[in-house]
C-alpha cells in the first residue's frame, strides 16, 4: 500500500506542512501579479487550504497570525484583478 499524502485531516509535520501552504499562497500571489489566467481562483483556493489546515489541532499559532496578515492583502489583489478584467471587457464592447 502506498503512503497517503498529507491532508488537512491527517497528522502531518506541522512546520513543513505550514511552510508548503505559505509557499503555495506566495506562488499564487506572484502568478496573479503576472496576470496569469485563473490566478485569482488559484490564490483563493490556496488561501482556503491554508485556513482549513490552520484549524487542525497541531497547527502552529504563527501560521494563523500569518494568515490574518496575508488574507486582506490577497483579497485586495483578487478584487483589483477582477476590477481590471471588468474594465477591459467594457472597453472592448
């Protein structure tokens, strides 16, 4: 039987799991800045994964603090991208 990948419900090495989630959020933020298609959805999903994982009993408090700081920034980035996309569509009509 092959080993299962770490999920939010599984017991994982917290620092490594937390670092991977943070890396994924930052990666999606860079993709959004580069205006890659679908980056806003990917960033939202990465944030959701990080929040779900932060609810686990083994999660470090620093991860939750980091999420509290980074989420407003990510939300603004997503909103600004959606505004730009909407204005681009209106210009084309």
